[in-house]
C-alpha cells in the first residue's frame, strides 16, 4: 500500500490503517499467496 514504509514500521502502519477504517471495505489476507488465491477464485 505504501512502498516507502520501512519494514520495521509495518506493524504500526497496519494498526493505524485498521484504526482509521481503511480495511472496512477491503479484503485482508495473511500473506501474498492468500491474496492470489482470493483473486483467482473470483
């Protein structure tokens, strides 16, 4: 989502994005392959 975020700040970024409601309409997946599976099944 935001390529400039250092990897050590990703947990904080994830928490902030979730708190601000950006995931309400989106799909969350635990990893890249889960995203591929969801995208290919639709």
